[in-house]
C-alpha cells in the first residue's frame, strides 16, 4: 500500500526537478532529463529521478509504518 502512495510523490519530485533543470537548457547529465511533447504541451521528465524519488518516498513511508 505504501508503494501506491509513493508513486504520486515520485511523480511530483521528478516533474519539479526536471522542470527546473530542463527549462534552463541543461540535460542534467546522469539525470537524463528530456522534453516530451504531448499534443501541444511540453513536459520535462526524468525516469531516473522518478524511480529514485519513488523509492525514497516508499522508504520514508515504510519507516513511518
């Protein structure tokens, strides 16, 4: 159940970090930030940050259990 709660937190963290770094023109090196176009909207995204953020949130939620 904690993993399901952690996924939105990982999404928010990934979106915020990718938006800040990606909008400045940087790719973030190991973060692998890229711009995805969905219809006419731009979305900055990073899968490594999403996975790390979800794991971090899941660990914190498990500690609070």
